[in-house]
């Protein structure tokens, strides 16, 4: 059992949990993920690690409530225990001195971009972070991002806070203006797809972290298979980060919809119970 | 003629996940045991990878000494309820039975299962623990790991199993369906292994959560039994459409995650009306029969060779046929088509003929030009084999690995690294439960020698 030692509401339907997981906290690196299962009847869902504290043995995850499992998790509190918490899984981000790096976090993707930006900053990179959300009340961790970035640009789709529009607008402006050595984008697949499209003409290496459906997370099932160039790869063991210019985002989007009707049914059933 | 196995009716059983074969009762078992000639030099035992004294345990059953029978089996085999169900006895012990020359061999597997089930119902006796200070880590809790751990515990070692999934049992839990291998049996036999002193840690992904090098700092030896968990795909166009599953994913969802009880359990599985299962091994039969139970109207086994070459156990093929699975033989998929939403709709196949034997000794299937046709399907399950899972081997520096990703070992499970042993599918490539157990056992003996001589 894995204990929740802290819960914090970060934004609308977005919650932060600090979970006691010594082994994982000792080992994990930015870019890796965990798989959790809340209880005996629960499903296994992957979540990218948002932060870690090696001394205290704590893993931080940020969860946006979209389906049954994430809503159920959102109802849990400090002191509650999660049945299974497995990791760290997947490969870690490539952390080198690249020079100028743009870190893009879209929606709940702000959480996993944070430890990556921090590690890149510690390596001596110049970091511009672009964080975006649909509306102001979905935005979080602006202050945290400021601490690990040289500059932070905030966008909201409706213009209610920061710049109006999507993250690719300031991205394009920077690319026009100066030499960028690397872009790391984490967020909804559609955002990552357009971030990749934006950087392609400038030939800037762009990394995306794929949030595919997974079961075991150790390369056994192939639920998370994705197309990278001409090859089929598993996001769990070959990723989750890939060269965004090679990713077939349309396939990722389509595969994420595999269980849409079942997910709806499961959530409705859950809501009926509480 | 052997005593028939009582079974669930084939029409009834496709509507549930309950075990198909009920097992012998005492009367059936004694009747079947009485067929055994108790040969002076029994051949059957030579066919058993774990060398059970078959003739002796059958004699005990004849004499209705069931307790003695199961004790005799357990001297060599800690997982009798599992082996009695899923061992391919027909190519092992039973194949060598002298009665098989003229008629049917003694049903050794069914008798083994009977003895194990009898004991479980009566309450399992736990032998006393003998403690030593030497510690062994076992990676993976499938048949190889469980057997290795149990054998070492019996020798007095302090053994810890590390399992990456949340449940113990490996393929016995995620792969083999409830109707063939009830989870309660697996759990009971694992519980026995725990009671003789083996500690099990689930949710630990060795290679990620902790490395083998780190384990070696704390343990005197490490046994790797991480199985053949890497699913193979056909590499044909549109294989990534929704509705195309690896058999591993399909079976894991149903068996490990209980997707057949969705929405009571949270994990879903999608099975349409027309299911094509590609391949003809035991995993393919399990996938096909599971699809029927999940409500598919028509289920096809699509196999590129003929019935003779099918790798599945005969019993499994018979069961699948009885339940209404249709066999499309000498047919190979070439392309999959989907709808606008990215779901499978059709599959194009080509007819095959058999040519000269290939390296496997089976006749090589060759496509017949111009014989392409399409079939309407809404689910495709790819069951063409599994490769050793590279996750653990990849993270051990200096470990010698074969071309299919298998760990190279000698016949006692020694790897290229001192104190590291391996066995089961991770060393041999995909094989059977019992061969993995045989190697787990041999490795346990080698680990014992290694630690004593150190």
C-alpha cells in the first residue's frame, strides 16, 4: 500500500498528490512515469512523474479528472492509501547542455514538464517555458516554472490570463527571433502535434512525451504502440519521449479513443454510486 | 480406454468463465489408476521434466492412499494443481506410457490434478521451515521463478521473489484463462510456497525499481525468470488500428484485470461480433475461446499452416472446436482495413500451400499468388508468439544475450555472470509451463551448489 501524504487542489479538476514510494523516489528521473491501481477492482493507469523528493521518499503526481479512475483518485485524501504504485517506468528525458531550450507544458502537461525544465536548467541551459491552458482556472505551477526558467510565457485559449491563444503562437515568435537548440513539449496530443509542425521548418529537435493507453507498462501488452517514422514502437519501454517530428499523432489520438464508450459508462456508474 | 474426464457441456460453457474440466472424483481416479501396470522400469518418469515418481504416486491412488500420493508428487513438484491442468502430458510422460502403444496411455495428468485437488480440499499440510542465512533473489513469479524459489526454500534458503505486476503467478495469472486454470488454484499453490518461507514482493520492476546489480549486494545469488512477455506482431499494414490486440494484451485485460467483469472491474476489453485470432498455439486457442465467452458471434482461428502443424495441445484444439471456433487453415493475413474512426473492419488474407520443411522441421507455408480474399472482422487478436522480455536482461551489464533476446545459459541455468542464473522462457524462448519449471528446479540445484562451494 502507498500512502498519500499530501493533497492539493491546483486548478479546476486538477489535483496534486504526494505519495510515499521510497524505491521509486530513490531511482526516478525526469520524464519517467508510474503506473497506479487504486484498489482491487481498479485499472492500471500511467501517470508521468511531476516531482520527487529522494530524501523523504516521495513521488508527486498531478491528476486531471477525466475518467472514472482519475475522479476516484480525486476523491481520495491525505492519509488514504493506493493499492499499487509501480515505477519508475519508461526512459528518462535526455538532459544535456543543449543551449537554448523551450519547454512547453499544455494543460496537465505542465506537471511533467516541470522536473524536465528544472533538470535542463541545472545543466546550464537557457530555458524559456511556455505554459498554456484553455482558461485561467485550469492553469497551475506558474511560480514553480518561473523558478526553473529564464523566462515564462503564459497563454490561455480565451485570453483570460496571459497571452490569448495557443502555445504555438509564442513558440513561432521565438523561433523566428533567435536560434533555439531544442524544444520539449508535453500536453494533449493535438498540442504536441502542432508544436512539432511549428518547429519542423526551423529544424529544431523537438521531443514529445506520449500519453498512450497502457496496461502493464513493461512492454508486455503493446496497448501503447505508436508509430515513430515507419516503425511501431511501445511508448512504455521505448518512450515515453520520442522525436516529435517522427510521431504519428493522429494514430495516438485515434488509439486514445479506443475505449471512449466504456470510459463513459464506467464514469457514469461511478457517479451514480457516490 | 481411459476413464473419461467429466466436463461442462460445450454449449453451456461458452457462456461462462468457469473451469471446463471438472476433474476426477475418487472413484474415477482409482479406476484410472488401476489401469497403470506399475512397470518395473517405468518409462513415464523419463518424460517428466521434474522427475515425479509417477508409478509410485499412481500406486498410492490405487490403494486410496491419497495423502501419500500427493506427498510423493510434492517431493518433486510444488505446483501439482497447475501442472495437472496445463502440462502437455501427451508429449511427455503419457507419450512414453507403455499402454499407449496399443491403446490409450494412463491419464497421468488427470491423476496428478486429482491428487492436488484432493489435498486442497482437505487442507494443505505445511512442512517445517529450516532456516539458513543465505539469501537468494528470484526475479519473476511465473512457473520458473516459483519453482526455483520453492526448491531453494525447501533447501533452507531465505528466498525473496520480485514481481513486476500487482499479482503473483506470471503467465498463470495474466495469460492462462480462468476456464482452463482457475486463479484460485494458482493462488492456493502460491500460498503454499509462501508458507514454506518464500517472501513475495509485487509491484517491483527489477531493472527499473531496483537493478540486478543492487540485488547482488544483498543476495548471494539471483535467478531471472522473467518469461517471454514481449508480444510479436505481423508487421502488416494497419496493424495498429483499434481492435487489433496482441494476445498478451487481450488475455491480460481479461485474466489479470478481470475485464470480463467490466464495469464491476474498471478495465475494459472490446470484443466485436467477428473475431479473427491469428496463430494456432495454446495462446491462440485461449484467445479464441475467451472471445466466445465475451459474446463474439463468430470466432476464427486464422493459421498459415495446416492442422497437423498447429502447435496447440490437441485437447485445446478439440475444446475450441467443440465450442464452435472455426478454423481457417493455410491462410495468412496480409493487410487490415479500418473505418474512419480507426477501428478494424476487414482483413485481407492470402491462401497458402506447404512447401519443403523449414528449420523448425515443419513444412514451410508459401503464398498462392492471386488467391487473396477479404473477410469482415471487427476484432483481430495476434497470437503468433512471444519473445523474451528484454527489460531485465538489457539492464545487466555484461550479460550474454542470444539473437532473440534470450539470456544465454548452460543446462543448469548459469549465465555469463557469476551468481546470476536464469531459466524458463527468458532463456529458452516461449515454451511450456513445465519446461520452465524444470529449468527453475535445475537452477535451484545449481544455485545451491554455487552457494555451498563459494
